[in-house]
């Protein structure tokens, strides 16, 4: 099954209503250019460093403006619309970094909460503690769609290959990696991580990204990408600003790549044995 995929690049600000308008504009353009699966970045609805400011604009899922706009757009345009993620207010005061997939009828197929929290201190002085505000997800998910099996991840999840491997073993043929990578980590690792995940698992990777300088002062890396199962970059956006990239996805290429390098089938269980020196040049038996 072949289809045209689009990854929408954004530079979301602090106002969900304005971000929803931008999303709608770009999604309409992608659909007009023939895309039937359209993915937006992580935090489509709001990028806001100030936690109190972010909480003040959050809604629950039923009332979130981005979620409602996406459902309407998917139904109107007859496309699979994947909101990479948007912040959702939870009853316990925490926030869910939640992705949503809507079908061509406008009905939600599934959602996915980011599992791995970005708790790091970077060399440039940036410090991030997602776990202080966000509730991590606990469930990986695959959607069995008309064009293939779609797996889910969000941003920092890409550094945890076991999440990708389990979904590949379970049949995922396309993997989504919507993101808001920092410029510093993106320059170092964005492309190589995405290509590695595609090669290791023999599936397509579609990664819509945030890009540029945001209202809250952070800077994201951009370079939205679509990568094939052999690790080739099929499409790439620039480092800043809004945009859309497209690629024709032929799911048969997944099975071709996995036949050439059958590492999923060849994997073996093993025991890890740690040894320690017992003397001059010796090791424990």
C-alpha cells in the first residue's frame, strides 16, 4: 500500500488558538497537495517555558482547541491527521504530552502519551525537568490503518531504542517521531538518531519538528524529516520557520528491507555475565 505523507513544521507560540490557526493553514495546504497522512510536531498547541503560564491556557481533552480543530480538519479533508502532541490539562494538576490520531471520518483512532521525560542539564546552561510538570505515559501503541501499521513516539523517546524495537517486532511499518528538539541536541544527534531507528528496525520514520526561536525564548532545531527503511532521507525541512515536507511511502519497502537484513527475525535472547579481576591479569571463573 502506497500513500503520500506530509510532516508539518511549525514554530508554535504560547497561544493555543493562534497555533491552532497555523496548524489548520498548513494541514489544508498539505491535503491540497495530495497528502493523506499528515503529522504535526510535538507541542503543536503551545510552547511555553513558564509552567504557570502554560497551565493557565490548558484545557482537558474534550475542550482543547487543537484537538477539536484537528478532528474537524480530518473529517473535512478526509485525511489521517496526526497531532504529534499537544499539552493536555489533567485533573491532578499535571500535564499530559499527548499525541492524537484522527481518521478521515474525523473520529479519534487513538492517543499516545509521551513515555520518557526530558530531565537534563545541557552544556549551554539550559535545564529541563519535564517530570516536574508532566505525567509520563506508560503504554506504547500501534494503529493498524488502511495503509499500514503506525507506531508512536514523541521526541525524547527516540533515545530509547527498546521502545522502537518492541513496536517493530509487533508489526509497526511506519514510526512517528514528532519533536521539539533543542538546537544544541538537534545539531548533535537528531538526524543520526532518526536514521539509526529506521535502519535498526527496517521501517519508515516520519518526524515533524518545531523550528526556530519561540515566544518563550527557547530555540528548536527544525529539520523535519521523512526517512525510508534503508536509512535514506527522503525529505528534509530547513532549520527555522513553518513548512511542509512530503514523501511517497510504499510499505512494501519495509518488507524488502527486513528481508535483506532480517535482524528482527535473527534476534536471540542471551545472558549478561559480569566478571571482575581476581588477581594479576586474572578474572573470576
